[in-house]
C-alpha cells in the first residue's frame, strides 16, 4: 500500500482513538469496560498501523455480510455499528459460539479466533438497547464469513510409497501415483497442490531417471531412464517350471554354477538374485533400487510463502524379459534343413502362450513354438519380398494379452541369383553425325539388390550387322552402356540400319542384348518447284475468305517422310497486308493458295507474289536454297461496285431535352470505296423533331425535345450513292434524351371535403414527370402560417392536410399549397376544401365546389329529375292524341263502308 494512503488512513483513526482514550480515562467508567476499551485500543492501533482505514470498518446499524480472516490474533475489531436512535449499549446474539462479542459503543470484535470450514458462516442478530435494556434499534441480521488463510501443510496419503517398473519400459508411461490433500479452502490457491521430485538416490550422472506430473502426481520413466535403467540379474523360469521347486532349483544351479560355464560369481544370477531378489520381494522398503524424495507444495507451487511436505518413494527395477531381439538377417535361398531356427522371445509370465501374426497378405513362412522359439519354414526369395515384419503376441489360455505386441523385422539378404535383362533398344543417327557423339544408352537391369556387386553390369560389343563401310562403326561404354559413333561415312542409301549384339554380365550370369540403329537422311537437297511461274489469276474483290486461288507444288529429293523432305511454303513478297495464305496437303505436298482475310480493290488491286519453298529441318553446311526453290504468281482483283461505308455501324448520342432548336446533335460520316458522291437520309423520327442535311450528314433539332414524351429516339441514317447502282448503307443512331427539370409537381386532386364529425385529414398526392434527381421526394408546405390548417408529410409524393380546429358552421376554404421537387423547383397551387356536416355515408350535404351561382349535386339531380318527368308526361300526351286520332279514322272508315 502506498505510504500516502497509509498516512491518510492513520489520520482517520485519530477520532476513534481519542474517543476510546476518553472512555478509558473517564473516572466513572466500569473496570470491565475500561479493560475492554483498552484492549480494543491496542487492536485498533495495530489495524491503523497496517494502514487499514477505519472508515471501512464502521457504519449504521443494519443487515450486513462481513468477512473475517481465520486464526486472527484477538481481540480483533470487526466492525463498529452506530445507531440513529439514542442507544446506551449494543447486544449481539446468535451463533457467537462464545467467541464473538460487541462493546457498549458498537464495536463487534472477536474474543477467540475463528476457524474456516466448508460452507460454515456465523449468523448473528445485533440490536441497540436503551439504558433500561429496551430495544431501540434492530435487531439486524449480520453474517460473518470466515475467510480461509494458508495455515495447513499438504498431507500425503501415505508416509512412504513403493512401486516397481520393468526395465526397457517406454518413457512417459505412469507406473505409480502419489497423492496429497490440503485442509485449506479447495476453491483457493491455498489448497492447490503441485508435485515435484526433490532428489533421486542413487543419482548416477546427475540425471533424473524418473519424472512426475506436477498436477496428478503420476510418476513415470524419463527418456534417460528408459535408456539406462537396468534390473538386477534374475533367474528366469520357463513354461511348466515351478518357482522354488527343488528339482528346478537344482537344474538352475547346474546351469549356472558348474565351473564349466565360467560365470563370474558377481554375474551368477543364481547366487546374486535368488538370495537378494527374494528378500527384496518381501520388504522393498529395506532394499529399493531407487528412492525418490517427492514434494507437495500449495499455492500452486513456487510462491515464497507456500507450505509444503515431502514423502519417500521406493522403486524396484524388475527384469523385463519381453525384449525384442532386434532385426534378423537371413540369406535368400539358403540351403539347409527347414524349419530353421531364427531367435527366441521370452514373456515375463512363464505361462504365456505365443502366437505369430503377419501384417501383409502374402505367404508367411514363419512359425513359433510354445517356448517362444521362432523358425523360418522355407527358403526366402529377396526378389519376392525383401523384409518381413513378424508380430509376436503373448497371451494367456483365454486369449488375453499378457504383453504388448512385439515387432521383429526379418531382412532377406541378397545373393546373385538373377540374370541381366535388356529392354528393346532402337536408336537413330544422322548421316553426318560427328564421331564420338552419343547415339543412345543400352537399357539393362538386374533384379538383384540395387547398389551391390550382384546387380553391377558390364557391357561388351560382340557383333555388328552389316559390317560396311567398316566393321567397328560403333562402341559401347563397359560401365554404363552408352553407345557412341566410332567411325564416319554413314550413308543411308547404302545402309539404312544396323543391328548390334552386346554381351551384358553381372559377373556370374551373362545375357546377349540387341540394339537397332537407324540411319537418318540429312537435309542435303532443296525443294524444287514444278513451275518457275504460275501466271496471272483473277478473282473478284468480294470473294469469300477461304476461296482457293491456285495450287502450287515443289518436290524434295531427300528421304521421304522425314523433316528433310517435308516442304513448307512462304509468301515472301507481294502481300504486304497479309491477305493471302498457303495451306500444305501433307499427303501430296501441294500448297493451296487461298484468301485469308477480306480483299479490298481500293486497298490493293494486284498481288505480285513471290513464294519460297523451305524445309523445317536446316540444310547441311555448304547447301543453300536457290532460285529453284522460288516461284512467282500474279493475283489480279476484279473491281466490284461496293456500297458506302460508315465509320461506325452504331452510334449512341446523349442530348439534354432542353437543347436549343437548330443545334447540331451529330454528323454522319461515310465514304464510298469507289469515290462516288453519296448523300444521307433519315428514318425513324416519329415526332418530327429532327432534320438531316442530305449533303453534310449533320443532324439538327428542328423542334423542342421532350424526355417526358419519349426517353430515346432510335434513327436509321442511310448513306446512298447518287449514281450507278445507287447502293446504300445504314447506321443505327440511338439518341438518349437527358432529363432537365422542366416540370413541377402537380396535385392529382384540387378539392376535397372534411366532415366535422371526425375531422379526418385529407391526403394530398402530387406527380412530377421529371426523373431523378428532378422528381420525388416532394416538399409540401403552406405559404403563410394558417390558423386553421397544417400540413404533414407522409412519404415522398404525399402529405396530409389537417384541420386544426372545428369551425362553428359549414364553410368553403381555399388553401395555397406549395410543392417543390427534389431539386427545389415548384409552384403554389390552390386546394379547395369544403368543411361541412356529413351524411351517414360520409359525404357533405353540399358539394365542396358548389357556390351561390352554381348548383350542387342534389340541386342538379332535382332539376334533371324534373326535366325527365316533363319529357315523359309530354310523350304520354302525344301518344294519347295519336291513338285518339287513329280511333276516329277507324270509325269514319266504318261508317263509309256501311254507307257503301
């Protein structure tokens, strides 16, 4: 704790100390209280001396949970309670166990130290009393929690530990465990233990043969121990031999103690082990091979104030008979009597039954006897399998493993029992090959072990067929089989191939091998064209790509089917634009001259071609290509009237919709291949907004453009010849009209009504034909602050018109609504509102648009009804009179008939 903090807290102690001193010195104080205060004074002074602030140890009387360290010196002040009431003294009750008291001025203190135990707390009741013993404050519940301190040493479960481990055991595998406990709080570092080995006796080489897991206490052998630990000599027993039997001991004595064996006394297992091992089995503590001093330390180990304990661990090293004999080597095809003995294994349990298993699925010529002797049952062949892995199992009669499986490797040693074998060998050599050059390597191999003399091969040339022009045209390296040319004057015309016979030997076996050497023709002849010139050939300039113009051919006198006689054709002059090419027919050797790219009479009308014939193989030194390997041909193009050609086939143009009338939008550019005069015309101007200059190709506006009518204008501009066939060409022009802010938002409805019964707001919706960023969202507002209406936005295109207070009578109002688009453009628009009493269906009795000089909907309906009624009455009267006249005519006619 910093000194400044300690001084501050000591300073805070002075008022309390003065108060206690006054009570101690006050004459009227009782002697018991005097002594108590004096004792507490000493404790508080000790607390203050350690820099513990008393402000943390006092407070009003109430329910509290306090921590108290165990085994603290007493008396120990815990906490001073103060009461808001006029208390004369304080009282404590509950689980005090006679160790907890409280002073008259409220100091709760310990008279005896407390001990920590698991889940053990002290529950107290504290109250303040008056002078007459009446409770004036409380009782309150106070819980004392005893805090554990590290005051207990670790305790081992045993005073000494004993164990044994077999020699040759693997490192890191536990064979013994020590354990210890600590009575301190297990949830703290006070009870967290770590184990370590302090000493090993004996300790040869100052290296520990044993290790311990610091957390679990498991003891194991180290890598050094696995290498150097050895057991004392011991007598071994075989299956069926009874330990301690007189007959068996007599036989063991004869085996080890008869002088003919010359076993030194100190190495005689019968003398040294029967006596000492049996005694050690009785009491390992008296005669261990190794003794370990093991420490258990709390606080997680390594802390300066940690508590620790030690114990002794006695260890005996037990002889391990289950040891691999190591790798076994046996010669292949070994002659002798089979089964043939290889080695013996011993389990530590003399009753063990042995079994051999194999990892591979091949033949397994091995077996094992009941006493652990391993035999090979037949001769081995290294070329079939070079190494065998034997897995030996030791089991009891129920098949339970007594030992871990043991692997034994059997290596088959090679003998020279295989002949050399040669691969098929075919090589090529040119006629002019320099002497000493390598022609090839004779591939031969021996199945005996690689890298030994059994597989080392030697090479000798026996015969050459034919023997011309010389008998020794080739040589072979005796060590590596490299074949070289030994003489010159190879002539394919005389000898096309040689057959060589070689002797290949491994020192014991010999094999004859053959090699074929083919003589390859050299390129000493040049191609010769059949014609020096192929004349003139005509072709229309619009002939399709791939059209054959003519066929040419050159021949080569070199050996057919080789690179020396193969002919390639190259156009070396007359086709600077690479419009023509030549394709070779591999079967006939002919060259097809064809059109590789579109021809253009105006670009080049005559091709005076020079064509050279060449071989892919280089010519030999001293031979060069001459005029016989070159021919000439003339290709003449026939002019064809071609249509005009635009610079581009498609053109995209962006134009603002408010462009000035008469502005040039674009200029069409085209030309005629033959140089004829061309003019332009246009199709697709449905709105008649544009005009095209027929001579210059300039496209202008002749009327205002409107993006809201159409966003894109697609035109076809045609270039046409004014003479001849008057051929045409087309170019597609897409004119994209770019939006400008030339439209303001408009209300979709300009009138509405509000029922005074529910005052439902009116929804105003506006539209703008412009696109982003000149369209929505819109801003709605009322030009001047209105006492009756307000407007609130709904979304980017709508707002609510709200009537703020109910009028005393029906009225018509016109509200000026200002609507602006996203770019701030807009105008003020009138919206007529009819405020009225409504029908049950929610409609006004008089339409909002009705005025004194106009009829409303009901008046209009009344007039229309009266009009229709008058028309119907008029029709009834007319029809009645017509019927009456018809009746009169009928009567007159009847009278006339009667008179007749």
